[in-house]
């Protein structure tokens, strides 16, 4: 079997007997081109990515991960690590090489008394939420339930509960990790503390995390949440009101401004579907009574065309936006942080919002701050804690048709904001090159991460990620 190594151009010849021997050691399964499920397992969330690995090792446990790392290392294979497969640029699948797929590793154990959870890397956010909610508890994470917990956590983890409970990494207590040498190590504040600093934002650069331990927080079972919509033409006045309204909002409130065409979704009247809208998606992580009081001003501002903001179960909230980001569509993103929504930025938002062509293109602008900003920039590898807002500009189509135009629109929108860029969230990067990764961490932290990379992965064995080359 020939496995071309995309990054170095080398071609590796694998003896069939060696591959067979490797397959026989796995408790999970080894998938090869031509196997009936090969296409299913090489596909990732972003339909614009179409790569063909030589091998996919679907690991059933830590022993399989160790075996896969050692096999890849001894044969000089390019390695992609996959948990949820939601990397925007598809960094969890390679051409040639081996995908180490953790998707089968879905063990999870909540300790309600200690308010902690141990969670294996193959869980998606919905799996984790479901187990934790059985005890009225939650880890703050992202807003689409099929996103992989592992990749999201390793980049930082922003979402609707971050202003109250911090980033996902701010609730991380420890990880189990397999190094580039195939060794098992643990990392926490008390053990390999340098590594623990690095995995809280540094992505998959230092090894394969097989298990995460999180602190849990009380949440739900009901939250007040959902989006309030206005016609896109009203964006300038809605955004100015929104800016003032959130200026002194409590930590319990996190909002995400949405720009898109109204989707054909439950509760959206047929005559609104397809019309450009601006919406404020809200979630209140406190009592329903308080939430209703805090949200009243935005719900009553300037006669919204649609108000879907109401009390609902936390678990319903956490999957409410899933239908807008299914697997297989073509997605392109540009992202940046800004300090504030000044008048110029609001004008840019209004201009580009009115130009949206694709019915599934969508922009989310997260309100940052609260608990995220109360942790020091140097305490974790994540960067941009003092950002005011995070832009995630998605140019999306359901097939290749029209994708180039949407991508161009997303780039132009992002470029128009460039005078105001502060930082960028590493998990919202495409494959944008080293300078952008440096910007994501800031020069000082990037250098510290490079030094850490030299210690844990001096050969850059784990390089199919937002890569930090060893110093
Ligand atoms: C629909 C959608 C919604 C999203 N919403 C949010 C959101 O609300 N908040 C937010 O913060 N982010 C969000 N993101 C971004 C998300 O955090 C990243 O795409 C993240 O990388 C997804 O993790 P994954 O495990 O699914 O990805 P994968 O594609 O499996 O992996 C992503 C990267 O992490 C590495 N990696 C994966 N697992 C491991 C592991 N166990 N050990 C070491 N390295 C590993 C991979 O090698 C790859 O480089 C969203 C993404 C999508 C597609």
C-alpha cells in the first residue's frame, strides 16, 4: 500500500503484512480505501473538504491510540487526529497518511457530588450535555450539539454560558494525553503544569487527548433563550440599541448577533423565510423570572418581525441551531475579534448583511466579556480574553455551486473590518498560514507555545492542526 505524505512529499510504502498486524492489535477497527465504510469515515463536517487517507484507525480506547501513534511513527506516516470532525478547514483528515479517529471513544462519567465529569474524546457536545443535565449540571461549551467536545475544548471553547462560567478550558481540571512518542501522560495544575497550560488553547499540537476532566456548573433545566429578529434594513438602529443594552449586562446573559436570510425553521413564518434579517440570539444562565426581566428591552425594541426568545429546556436550547449547520454543506469562514461595536463597524455590518446571497450563509458575532475576561491572558494559551466581540463570518452553500462567490463575500466583509481586528480565535481559523496562527496567540504566547512544542513534539509529528512549529 502506498501512503503519500502530503506535507513532505515523501511516499511511504507499507507492507500489507505490517498493516494486517497493526489491524489485528486494535480493539476498534482499521478502515482502508475500498472498505464499505471508507467514504463514511473519511468525510468530515465541511463538505468542501474531500481527502483520502491511506488508513483510518477507529480507536476503541487508549491502547488503540498508543498503538496507532507508534505505528504511524515507525512508518513515517502523516497523522490526522479526529474527534468530532468539525475543524473548519478539515484538519482532521489527510490525503495519504493515517487518521487516528477517536469517534468511538464516548465514555462519560458524571460525579454529581464532586460536580465533575470525566469525558472521553469522542463525545460530541450533545452527548456531554445529556449526561450532565441528568444532574442539573453542565460544562459551558459551544452552541451546536454535534460539534466535537475535544477539538472545541483544546482551542478554548466559547458559547452561550461563557460570560457566566468562562470558556470550556476554564472548567478543565485535567487531561490524559498520548505524546508523539506514544507515551501516556496526565496534565493538570499539579502535574505537567506546562503542558496543561498549553492544551488550554494550543489545540492538538502537543499530543492526543484521550480523556478530559471538567468541573461542572448548575444550569437549567429551563433557560430563557432564543433569537429576536428584525429586517436587515433595520440593522443600524438595532445594533446601536443592542450596543447600549449589553453595555452593563449581567454575566448570566450571553448574546450572539446573527446576520443571515431567515431560515425555513420551526416557528419562522413562511413569508419571512429567505428575507435578510438581523437577529439577537440570547441566553440567560439564571432563573427564568430574572431572564425574562433582563431580556424584555431587546424583545420590545422596535417591533421585531419574529420573537423566538422564551423559556425552554437547556437541552433544547443546546440543539436549537443544529439545523443551520448540518454535515456536508460547503462552509468557508473568516473570523476576527474586535474591541467594540463602534459606528463604523455597525455600518460595515449593515452593508455586508444586506448583500447576503446564499440562503444558508450566516454570520455570528459573539458578545465576549464576563467570566472570560476575568482570567488573565497569560493563565492559559487561549488568547483574546479582553475582546469585546468575536466575528465568525460564514459564506456557505449546500454544494459547490456559488461557493466561490460566498467565499469572496466573506473575505471582503472580514477585510472591511481589518482596521478594527484585535485577535482571532484559533478554532475559527481556516488554513490561513503561520502568521495568522501567531496572531491567534499573540507573539509572546506563540513563542512560549513553540518552546513547549519543542519539549513535547520536537519532530512536529502532530502537524495537521493550527500548527505551532517547535522552536
Ligand atoms: C457547526 C460548528 C459549530 C461550532 N460552534 C462552536 C462554538 O459554539 N464554540 C466554539 O468554541 N467553537 C465552535 N466551533 C469550532 C470548533 O470549536 C472547532 O471546529 C473544533 O476544532 C471542533 O472540534 P472537533 O473535535 O469536532 O474537530 P476535529 O475536526 O475532529 O479536530 C479539530 C482539530 O483538533 C485536533 N483534535 C481533535 N481531537 C483531538 C484530540 N482528542 N487530541 C488532540 N487533538 C485533537 C484535530 O487534529 C484538529 O486539528 C464550531 C464548529 C462547527 C463546525
